[in-house]
DNA sequence: TAATAAAACTAACAATTGTTAGTTTACAAT
DNA sequence: ATTGTAAACTAACAATTGTTAGTTTTATTA
C-alpha cells in the first residue's frame, strides 16, 4: 500500500480544496478538474473519496499523538513541555496547513474504524495536555485558575493557527513560538 | 418578512444539524425528518436552503458588529474594552452556540450579496479588535509583543468557545469571563 | 519493434440532491 | 355549516453525486 507520486498529488490538491469549502462541498469532479483530468481517472489511483479523507487526516493525527506522548513522558519542566506543544503545532501548521484545516473541520466525515480511531487519538491528546497543565499547577509552575479554560484557550489558539498564520509575513517560526508562549505564560497586560 | 414560530423552529433545528455535520452535508430531508415532516413541507415556510443559512448567520454577525462598534467607540480603558469583547462572545455563545458554530464553519457557503456582506462585517470586526489592541500598546496598558498574534490568540479562543464550553458544567458565565480575562491579561505562569 | 503496464479517456449507472406542482388535511373565523 | 388559510402531504423533476466498466492513449521495457 505505498503512496505513489500521483496519489500524493491527489491528496495534496484535495486537501487544498477541502480547506476552502469542506469535504462535503468538494466533488470528485472538482478535484479532477484541479488536476486537469476527468473524475473517473482519479480511481486509477485511489479507492474512494473517503480514502482521500483518511489519508489526509490520519497521518497528521498520528504525528500529533506520537509527539504529544513523547512530551508527556519526558522529564522536562512543565513550562518546557508547554513550549514543546506549541512548537509541535507550529511545525505541523507550517508544513501542512491544508491537511490541518481538513483535520479540524472534516474529521466528523470519517466513518467506521477510522472515525473511532481518530476520536480516540483526539481524546487522548486532550487528556495528555490536560495532564501537563494540572501537573504544572501541582508543581507550582502554573497559576491555579480553571484548568479547562486554560487547556482550551491554548489548544484553540494552536489549532486554528492555520487560519491566520501567513507564511509570507515577516513572522518567522521562532518569533511565533516566542510570542505565543509569552502571551499565554505571562499575559498581554503590562506590568 | 416577519419570522413565524414555525420558521424559527426550522432555523433552530437546522442550526443544530449544521453544527454536527456542516451545511453541505445536511440535506433538506434531514432537516424535515428532525421535525417529523416531509422535505417539501419546509417550503411552506422558507424560500430555500440558502435562506436558512442566511437567517442563521447574518443576525448573529450583525450583533457582533454592532456591539463591537459600541465598544470601540466607547471611552473605556483598553483593558475594559477587552473584557467587554470577551463578554460579548460569552454572551452569544451561551445564547446561541449552534448558530455560532454555523457562522464559524459555514459562512463560506453564503452566496452573492450575503457573502460579501458577511466578509465585510468580519473584516471590520477584526480591524476593530486590532485597533483596540494597538491602542492598548500605545497607551502602555499592553505589552508590546506581536499584535497579530495577540489578536488571533484571543479571537481564536473566543470564537471556538462553543466547542468546549459546557452549559451544564460548574462553570458559570462570570467565572468563565474572569478566567479568560486572567489567562490572557496576566498569563498562566506563576509569579 | 513488440509487448506491457500505467494512467488517461468516454459513457453510463443508481442514488441523492434541492425544489416545484398540485392536492389534502386541520382548524379558526365567518 | 361554510369558507379561508396555513401547513401538511404525494409525486415527480432535473441536476448532481460517487463510482464502475470498458476502451484508448502514453510511456517504459524487453
């Protein structure tokens, strides 16, 4: 089941289209047209529209899962762990914004095993992040404010970065990393 | 063009369905079934599927626009203005989470005049919030870190609150308000 | 050159889509 | 009781959907 060049092209282009209008609103004919071929020709390379969605989402979800597991099981300070989570999101956003958009918006159109698998990964991911935050509070590294709010404030920002981060802007990855970390750790108010 | 009770029912139910699967993946037959009627019967009350989307999105978008304008033109401190923006989002999220989800995810399926109108409102909304932030930096109320990052960190969190805020939880609106304000203004790090 | 494989094509399918036309039912007002 | 209206219904439409079958083109290899 290796992924050929042409198959990768389909996935890449499909992800772009899915990002703009969502999985359901993009037809196989749309994808084909964007590649200057006919819809039926796509089936020489892929099994179904659903398979495209799976290939776009699952790989990225697994990457999030794996790196998050490393971070959680490391011996780093909580502040360092948080910085590493931020870095993970920035990294994937810069490398694959379209697929990330698809993961965020279209995961519910997965079916059967893949849907289950995805939801399990996402649930664990959130649980791991929650664990980091509560570990931080316990260790005295973080303030003791409502943890759910902290968890989802940070996650919301990281998850939707693909919407507002512009590669061409003056903002490089390192500055982005530092600014986000500063905003959440030290806040934006002066003094 | 007044909105009858039955029409409002359609909009409410449609918004619930759109929240789960997105506008494109929900059929008129889905909406009808959820109301225990047939799809054709919906057309006694609404003009088209598109009209449902418009009614869900535009009203809320206008509310955001209007209140944001009030805030921006007020004489409040910048910190107060930010708190009022947070309050605005909490208020609408608690009152109408489904419609808010729809606004966030399905606005691109608006067409023609309404699409233009929506994009204009959203652009102005973001510009107004950006103005508040830069005013804060200028007045020395806010740190001088990258303003785009600050703007979208806060907006991302507020915009996706409907995903994680659970009405039934212990968290009331006031606590939510205070926690979000604290997270962003003072940060989560201790000391 | 002939043969093979990969990847495009045309044509069509069965199902589903939003929507319309025309009809029947339910019920309030005359 | 009769009328009028709101809101449901059945039946069907034209267009679009994902997908399949079978064929032709293109490119590589023997």
